C-alpha cells in the first residue's frame, strides 16, 4: 500500500528505499527516513516552500484508520455477533444515511463481513418482496468509504488543472471562484484546490522548468538542421516582446516547431540590438551552425540584424503578399470605405442588426450571418469583409430601405465592382492561407505560388471586367514585378532545393527555365554525393575501430614481408570505379525524378518516411532541407495568443509569467 502522504511527493518520484527523483529537474536525492533533504532541494533550487507537516490532502487524515484494516487504534471483541448490532425494526431497505449510521456503529475490522451480510440481508428481503425475479447485488462495506487520494492521482489532477492556465489562458483567480470550487468538489471531494499564489509562484515555475529541460533535450537530440523565424510585437500595455521559433524535421520525418524565446525587449529596435538578442538565444540553445534559413518580415532593421549574424534570410512571403494587395486596393479606397461605413452601422446599431437578422430568417435562412469588419494590418480581412457583404447583398439592400438615418447604399455599378474584386482577390487569399500553415513545410510551395498567382492575374486581365477592376489587376501585376522579395524567389537556392525535394513538385516548376532546372538538379546531386562520401567515411572508421582480431594478424618481426592480403586488396580496388559517390548520387536523384508524383494534398514528409530505404542518401538531404518555412506566421500567432493574456483584466501580470505561459502553451505536449 502506498503510504506517502507528505506534499513533498507531489514533486518527487521514489526510485528505491533511500532515493527519490525530482519531477522538475530529474536529479536524484536521498531521503532515507526523513524528507528534510527533499524539502531543502525544493526551497533552495525551485523556491517551493512547504508548510511543516503539510499533507497531500489535509482532509484525508480522518480516513487513514478506515483505509488501513491493520490499524492498531481499532480494537474490539472478536466474539461479537450479529445480535449485538441493532437494526431498524422495519423490513424496508435502509437509506444511505441509515446505512452510514450502521457502518459507524459497527466494529471496524473482524466482524465487518458479518455486519455487511446483515445489512445486505435486510436489503434482499425487501427486494424479494417487490420483485422476486430481480436479484440485488451484494454491496461491500468499502462502497460507503471514500477512497484515499494517492500521490499519482493528485499529480494527474494537478497537471490537468495547470492546463487551464497554460493551454486555455484562464486567470489564476479561477481557483478562488465559488462555482469552480463547487464543481471540483463534486468531481472529487478529496482533492484540495491550490490557491492562486501557489499556482503562480510554485506550480507554473516548476512546470516551466521541467518542460524547458525536456524541450532542450529534444533540440539537442533531434535538431541538427533548423529554420528560424523571428518577429517583434508591442502589447497594449506598451511592453515590447521578441519571439524566436525554430522548426526541424525529426528522425520520424515529423515537422517539429519549438518556441525557444519570447522575451521582453525594451531596447531600441536597431539592427545591432536585435542581432545581440538573437545571438544570445542561439548560444543558449546551442544552435550555432545549425540554422539553414532565417525568416522574418521585410523591415530593414531585422534584415540587417540577420545579415550581421551571417544567417541566410528569407522575407516572409505572407508579408510580401499583404503589401502587394494592400497597395493595389488603395485605388478603390473610397468604395471600400463606403462598405466599411455600412458594416460599422450594422455592427453598432442594435435595431439595424436585428432587422438584418429578421430579414434573413423571413427569407428561409435558418442560421443568419453577421457582417464582418476588416483589420487594417491584414488585407485578407478586407477580402472576408467584401465577400460577406456580397453574400448578404439582398438582406442589406432590403434592410437599409427600412431604416431611418441609414448610410448611403451602393449603386449597381459599385455592387458589381465588389463582386469582381472578390473574384480577383480569391487566388491571393488562397495563397495566403496555404503559405501560412504551421504544421507542414511551406518553403517548397513559395515558387509554385508565385508562378500560380502571376498566371492567374494574367488570365484575369483578359476577362471582361469593369475598367476599375482591370486597373487593380494591372496594379497587382506591377507590384509583383517591383518587389524584390517576389521577383527573386526563384533565385533563392534554398527555395529551389525545397521545391525540388518535394515529391509533389520535383522539377516541374522549373520546366520553363531549363538553366534553373539543371542548376538545381546538379546542386542536389553534389550535396547528395557529399553525404554519401561522409557516410561511407564514417562506416570505414567504425569498421577499423571494431576490426576483429582474426584479421589483425600482422607479425611485428616480419613487417617488411609481403602482405598476404595484398592480392585480394588489389583486385577489390580495381573493381571500385572513380567518383563512386557522385555516380551513386546521380543514380539516386534520377530514380527519384522518375518515381511517381505525389498528390498535392498528401504529406511529403510522410512520403519520405515511407521511401527513405529506397533513397538511403537522398532522404538525408531531404530531412536537412525540408525544415524550412516560407513565412514568419508562427511568431505572429504567438503574439495573437499573448494578446489574450495581456488584456485589461490581467494588466498586473509580470513579464516573466507571460513568458512562461507562452512557452508552455506553444511547447505543450
């Protein structure tokens, strides 16, 4: 039976009779007959201070005598029989309170079974009188005794409780809400909720330290080649943060994303200050020489900072799309502002909103929709606003005519232009959505998307649109040609390699550029040949180190004599052609190109995992290359979550706690 009751066991796991392992730092400490050594470790190393004599669940102290039949505090006469127990005179089934009173008055050990039989006998008599065909299941006395909270059970409940704060960003004060306390008590009366101070100062820091150590171990073991993304953000409390994430392909060909830093950054956002902060994080996580690509937005300061660190930089493709589309939409600012005015009116006026809802219901729409407002920094939010505006065209027109002081509605030409704008912006929205993924590699689709958008705009320009719509299409094409981050994507060797090694595309995107196709293929062959050479060199070194004794039979006294292995070694050497590594690489790459294409909606990393034995060296290059992303969206999503924490109701939350919560949320298992 597990007799651990001290609260110290919520942070330790027993290894043997004298040693215990910390659940936070995984260090081994001796405890022997006392727990003083373990408590000192918690207070000095993790700043967790436990009260003297504090148990896992203080309200369980009264249950120990019931839970332990061998307790010496319960003595009674073994000769007691059932006649000494008074039962209710009626033959009805005892109520729960009656049964509990009987249990309290009964002996607690040897005659427990006899007493249980008497109680269940009374129940059986009543059941037989009511329905003889039904048999009542005999209940054990243990049914009425609350079970003691074990150490492992408390750890599991504590972890689930912490998920409310790390995954759902609930405030720490939640544990003091009366409704939540009552809810927890109904689920498990034996569990005692920790207070918010314990959660903030003990539980969260301990969980953060434990998870930080686990993530660092994962990075050291698996992250041999990584893609780094970074971005900066200022909260509504006017505090500046800098986030850095890394992405790599593990041994199972799964894309791993890790938040390695989201720290306060109150210095001037100069290139030197930014580079120092990034370098500090790289050193802390031992990533020197492992970064294949660094992705950020297209601002000058961060580009220069990454240049100072000599990191290969890629401008965020989603950011480039945003700038291209927003610049073109300025031609129709007046029309878009007119739509915004109508949307704002319906969102602010209760009467107008209710009439819009009623109009939809009266026309057979079971689930009425609301108008959407755009966000200034995101062009695709403008697209969603216009698209919903067109979707609700009839309800909007019908409702505006019934309202007093309503904003001016659109004329027929303006409605037509908005519909055409949605058609034009559709391909850009699809591209933004595709490249903003975080759970799959996106660098390999950047070249494909640039070609697809360019061709789509050229086709749209030949369609019979309104002259104002054609002007926007023309502006989009000009913006693509002007921006270096767009027109130079096919000059990025990293993006070309990612596209080539994606089994969904291979060399197809380079069909119109034979020079680029051959250059990329030759580079892949060269890198594969280097991998083959290194792999074979390592194998030879291992063979020489582990060479069996029956081969090493040289006699020092006859070292000048001809070797008995000279004949066979010479014959084998003649069979090995020159340039073996490159020849093998050419064969493997060519076989890869001739293999069937993967469907566009399939996972290329899963394909490499399944075919890695068919391409024993090329799959190594794919693992090193396909970790790259095409956007810095992961960092931007972190800041979106940070906005949920740093709100007006939690303005006193310290920066250190914010960093812990963001780290635990992003890197949760």
